[in-house]
């Protein structure tokens, strides 16, 4: 079964990723027919030979559901051959049948992989190493898929495929080739899937399907996942993951519907292309990826304010983090539902309490948006905004103030903005999104805590207090450590790029590195011209920026054990 499973993946890659002749296609279909027979035989044989068939059936219910669907479709296929009842030729119906069965078999392979991942989770592996490994595996798979001939119109180099896959998985948006024209729709679909998996994290999907398959999580899995998802209450891990997926797909669906209605029809050849474009941009926006199928990013629709605002709202929501979304969106909705009489018995009364994290995140985000909009409007008033009508000056200023917070879309040419504005955008990119979100950077809460700590030190206060709460010292230390590590990484990477990218302006290189670390995707136009070594540096920065500098350090060195003793304290002069 393992050999056949690998063979099915190989045939999928050959049939859908390569241009093949009819003879090869017939051989693949014949092979798949054999695999179908063996798959059905294998599952029924295990059921019959099992001493407790009912329990086995309950445990493997999804595999048997797939088996039932294959049998049902097979009988339907045989009936069609004898008595055709649709206006489809036998070749077309055969293709549909084989493609459907391939999907079933691929799902079965995925289920076996997820069940195997449960065993990995049960081992004593540091959570950050599991997280890093999952992202590396996804990037590797994405690179292989983008190298397939059908993914691009004229082929792609290994380094460019790796760069694009990393940018998609790490939801950055930096591109070395134009997404809209260089990749086929199959290639764009691969990028879209990588963005979705990378934005939410492969562990989110793996855990969800583990819950679906086994009905629950063990204590080891809960402890590991609690660190990955920053959830202190182990009993809420399962519900947290389900809510994350529900919120994500609900918001993305609403965003896609809105964009479908707002985007102009003249941009598309047909309705199918428009639907794909709306879904692509909705997912890319909420996941803060910054990828666009338009050649000039969003500059082609910069005067379409409803579309621009929809995308802005999507990436603001995605950048807030799921904890904040839960407290400020999900809980109020539930409160409204509780007031509906026929729903009252089904929903338990619950008092809405906003945590310090949510308050600090929301206040910091609002301050950054307002400040960034005003500064961008002032700095670019007589530059890139000079010829724009007043209403568009405001809309561009707002959009370009929120997009550096890891979104990466742009409605104006970033290469033409002034140096002061570039420095402002770099600061916003370095701050990034909020913890538990789809974005990168040092995070809004870390930036807020650093400012509060500096203010407390200057005013002679020993404790950091905000909203009548005290922030513990460990959190403050982590915020400063994350910021310090990020600065060291950015400076080191920029220094290396000055050696490899000779002739490129320092501000452009610095901007590129900060954008990669913040998983933003904004560029001053130098990305496609980077050397292979320069691209590797940016790839590493995108990866570390998505994982987080502290998490990456923990993955490399492991968590430091707590010691039950202290050395003698002595003061050191620092001023």
C-alpha cells in the first residue's frame, strides 16, 4: 500500500504537472484502475480479518467512506458505458472518473500522513522544531510543484521556484517573476494553496484533521500545541483551532464575494477568471501575503475604492490575530444570537471580557493606522500624491499606512516614494502585525511593551502598567529580545547584501531586508535583479520573519532549562 501510495502521487504529478501524450495518459489510467481495485480490496480485507470489525469501522470511517464513494462512482461509470444519459463522450467521462478517484486516493494518503503525525507529536520534540519543520516541508513541496512544466508558461529556475514558494508559505509577497503572467492558472492555484497553508500554519490543518479522525487530542499533543498557538488553557486547544478555521474561511468567503462584485468586468476574459481572481485576492489579503494576479499589484485598480477598502479590511483583520478576532467579533455575534429567543436554550450565557492582550493590540493598531496615514499624507503630498484628487490622496495614504503592517499590497509605485517615507514604511514593516495572526514583524504588542517600558524607566517607575494591569517581566524581556535579535538580523543581512549586490543603493537593500523580515512584500523594485546568493539571504529572512526570531532561536538551541539557584548580583554601568 505504501508503494502504491507513492505511485499515485507520482502519477498525479506526471498527469497534471507535465505535458504528456495520449499513450502515457492511457498507461496512467490503467495503472490507476489497478490501484483502485487494490485500495477497495485492501480496506475490505482488513475489515473482514479484524477481530472487532465494528470498532475498526468506527476508527477508519473516513477511509471506508472514500471506499464507498469509489464503489458508487465505479458502478455509475459502468452504468454510463452501457446506457449513456449525458451529452458527454466516453473519453470525457473517463477523465472525470479517474480524476475523482485520484482525489479520493490522495485524500487517503493525506489521512495516513496525518495519523502518522500523531506519533511524531507524541514524542518529546520541542514545539518550535515541529513548527519550523512543518514550514520547511511545505516550502520544499511548494518548490517541487512550482517546478512542474504546467505551473509556468516558460519554465522557472530552481532558485526562483524556491523564492516564490518561500514567499507564499511565509506570506510575504516578494516576487522575482510576475505572478499574473509568468505562472499558469495551475501555478497560481499552487501559490494560493501555499498562502492559505502558510498563513494559518500547517499545524492548524493537521490538528484539525487529527481531531476529525481521532475525536480528541492527548495531553502531549495539547501541551505541544498550546505553545504553538499561545493558548494557556489546554482544554480549549480543540475549540481554538476549529474557531480559527471557521473565522478564516468565513471572512475570506465574505471578502471574495465582495471583491467579485466590486472588481470591474473589463479586467477579465470570463466569469470563471473573475471568481478565481476574487478568491485569490481575498485569501492573499486575509493571510497578509501581498500576492496579486495583477501585473502592477493593485495599482491597476487604485481608483476602485470599494475593492481597495475590502482588501484593506481583510488584511487588517488578518493582522489583528485570532485571539482579538474572537473577542471583538465572535463573542459579540454570540451575544446578539443569545437575544434571539429560539436560540437562547442552545447558547449558554457568557459575559464578554476583553483581555489585556486584545486591548493592547487594538489600541496599538489604531494608533499606528492613524499616525501612519497622517505621516504618509504629509510626506507624500507633493510627491507621489501630487497629481491625485484629494479623496484619492486620503485613500492612498490610508492604504499605504496599513499595508506595511505585513500585507505587501501597493496602490502607488514604492520605488518613487521619498527617503523619509521609506524610513516610515520600514518602521511599520519592522513592527508588523499582532501575535497569533498571519503576519510577521516583531509584533504590535512587543512594540507597545517596549515603548511602555522605556516610558516607565524614564519616569522612574519600577513596573510596566497599562489598563490597570501589570505586565510581567518575562514578557518584557521577550519583547526586548525579539526586537534586538531582529535588528541584528536585519543589519547583518543588509551588510551581506552590500557585498553581493554591488551598485544597488543602500536604502533599497535595507528596505528589501526589512520587508522580508516583516513578511511584507513591498519592494523598491530590486527583487528580480538580486543575485542568487542575494535571493538566498532574502529567503532566509522571510523564513525567520514568519517563524519569529525567538522561535527560530529556540528551534536551533532548544529551550533553556530553568535553574533553581542564583549567582551573586553586581551592578554594571550602562549610562
